[in-house]
């Protein structure tokens, strides 16, 4: 295996930091490799500092450095693969991209660990603790530069105290219904059999969040030079797919029906048909409730509301009757001895006042 020069180490460091900066603009699913790339870049910078150019120690590091180079190239290919504009390639990535990311992360971690172990073994660094401290310093310095410093305010005014907001009344929890997939993505390709032209379909097992993104990309108008076109719901291939899917849905649950959300056709040159142009259809269909099922559900909810209102009215009526009986019982209450004494005292006072008035 060929050795590695000081210039190549510099190029590796530059490549690692370029990939790290590219991860910032990458989607969230790919940006998870950012931390692993950061650790490798910091480790390579440490090698650049402690290994003397042209020394035997530098040549002994060629194996782990070559592995780091391979790992960084895989990371760069991953970012490029994700940024492919073609719809068919994007679907392929969404289907298996998670596995690719995990492989790249694992390879980056293994290569970084091997490189740090070689640094300790060759005596270039005292021990693993020194490496971790140096890497922490470089990582903190790099991330600090990336963050924008917050400008201090000239005068900080005291914030007014917020009054605690009244807690909203908690509603009774309803029984959770099991979630079902609301959308599905299908790939339709030609399946020539003899003199008849048929189709074959394949479902892509993708998360619902990714399907929403695909629907948005399918609805975008194609570019003038793009080999793809929008398809309407009256296309014969879409009708065929919906008929096949609704036939299965009727056997399982007739309350739901499948309809087209978005569809697109993409043309590619393939060797399967003798280097002819093959057209692939990407269709996303969504499940919705039939009108009859909606009416039944609305009727059931109306009956439940009426029953609840009837129960509430009965409880209010019962409470009013109870309050009326209590009021009547209080009016008919017999006068006690204390009340009788007070009444006699008042009568005596009235008689005394009348006698004084007559005199």
C-alpha cells in the first residue's frame, strides 16, 4: 500500500471540513452524520499537528488514514445521492436511505477510533485522555465560530410578571383509534405479455411524512427539458391501480375508498427492452371515507349528542325539583321556642309604645 504524504493529510483535513459544512445544508435525515464528520476532522487536524512530515511515524499511519479517506468519500457520495433531483432516484433514496446513513455513521466512528488508537500506540500522544481533551477544544472552537454571537441589549428593562393563565377545563379522553396509513406510494411499470400490454405495480414502504413531500414534488410542473409529465386521475394506469386497490379495500373495510392524490410519469432508457425508452409511473393514492360511511358517522354522533343533552336536561330538572322541595320545607318550618320569645318581646314593646302615645 502506498504511503501518505503531508500534503495528502492537509487535503484530508480540508475534505473533512468541507463535508462538515455541507451537512449544514443537508436534510435532517442526512445531517445526523455531521457529528461523526466533526470528530474525524478534529482527529485529522491532530494528526497533522503531531506527526512530522516524512517521518516513519507518519508512514505507519497510512492504513488508518486511507480508511478515513474512504469513509469521507462515502459521506460525500451520500450527500450527493440525497441531492439528486430525479424523482425516481429520490424514491429509491427514501426507501433505503436510512440504512445508508447508518452504514456511513458506523464507518466514520470505526475509522476515527482506529486513528486515535494508532496515535496512542505510536506514542505521538500520551494517552486517550489527552486526545479527548484536544478534540474537545477543537470541536468547541469550531462550533463556536459557526454560531452567531448574540448582541447584548443596551438597557435591559425588567420583564413584567406574567399572571398565571387559568387552566382550560379538561375534556374527557376519548378512546384512541388505531392509526391506519392514509397514503400509499406505488410504482407502475409496463409488463408486456405477448401481444397484450399490461402493467405491474410495486408498493414503496415509506413513512407518511415522506409521502407528503412526494405529493408536493409530484404536483410541481415539470421543467421544459425534463422527461416527465403530470398524470390526471383519468389516466388508464391510475384507474387500473385504483380498481385493484379498491377491490382489496372492499373486502377488508367497505367504509373507505382509495383515490388519486398525485401522479407522475418518468421516462428512462433501459436495456430490458433492448435499450428502449421505458416509462415508469409514480402514483400516490390516499384513503378517504365514503359518503355513506360519513353520513352514518354523522348520524351516530348526532344521536350521541342528543342522548348527552337529554341526560343533562334530566339532571338539571332533577336538581331543580330538589331545590324546590328544600325551599318549601324551609317555608313550612315550625317556629321554635327562641323565635316565640322574640315574638312576645316585640308585642310587649308595641303595647308599651301605644300606652305612652295615649298619655
